[in-house]
C-alpha cells in the first residue's frame, strides 16, 4: 500500500479522549508483553544452560512448559499490539526506518521462535537432550528484543523512501478507538482459547491486525487517496 499525505480535521476533545485512552492501553500492553517475552527468553536460557551438561531433565521440561504456556502468548501479544499500533497511527509500517526495522526483526523472531526454537524444544522434551544451538537461540531472541527496545527509544534513521510523497512528509490516519480496544482484549481471548485447545492460539490477535489493516486501507480510500 503506497503511503500518502492526508489532511486531517482536528477532532474534538470528546473524540480524542477515548482514542487516546485505548491507544495508551495498547502501548501499555505492548510494553508489558515485550518485557515478558524477553524475560521468558532469558529464563529459557537460564534453564537450558545446566541441561547442556546432562542430568537436568526437570530444566528441559520446565523450559518446554514455559515456552508453550507463557512465552508464545506473550510473543503473539507483543507482535500483534506492535503491528496494530503501527497500522493504526501515523507511524505506519514503512514510513520510518526504525519501525520498519522492528517489523523485520519481529517477523524473523516469530518465524524462528515458532518453527525452529519451539520445534527444538519439543525434541529436547522428548529426548531430554539440549543442543548448544537451542541455548544460543534463546540468548539471541532476548538480545533481539533488547535491540527493538533501543530502536523504540532512539528512533534512528529518519524516514524511508515511502515516508515522503512529493517532497512532503507522509501523514497517515489514526484508527478509531475500537481498533485499539480489540487488540487490548485479544490476549485474554487468545489465552482462553489456548487453554481450551491445549496449544497457543493467536486467532484473536491475528484478527485485530487484519482489522487494523482493513480499516486503514478503507480510510485512505474514503479520503480519495490511492492505497
């Protein structure tokens, strides 16, 4: 979706109140889940290091339980809230270099976490043997989240080539409050589904991301901007 410069009318104080509240709640959930994700990754590292030497089956089982019951839901929540906050605000996904960098890191983390690390942990839980690569992977996951935190604070790099149009900065619309409310409520629904199904289910979080993308697209079209 190519970006575009939009002229936005100034909302009333009443309209700004709920939007600001839900947006801040989404930021709060994003921060909590990101810190929790990094903490769980560090906990996995701490559990798996002694398991490398053997004779620590309890550590492998604890790491597997932590990954499926806590790390995965926190990772899903962190990714979903981050995407909605980008899609639903003027930051966008590809307008600023630091946001685009965080997006790439998050997608790589989710792929490696779901496909590689979780699979390796399942194997380790069955065989009670831990590979050095698995331990290194957990350390790299925690480090990547720390890098993302630095990017959020420093915001380096300025705008991307999609961040300007006709020599002017791109301004994207802010999503309605209910979009942020949806992503705030999503983790509770996903955790409940995960408990019922027996495995992590990010269904509601994915729905919130898709809704934010569709709402943003329709808003651009409604304002006569090609998207």
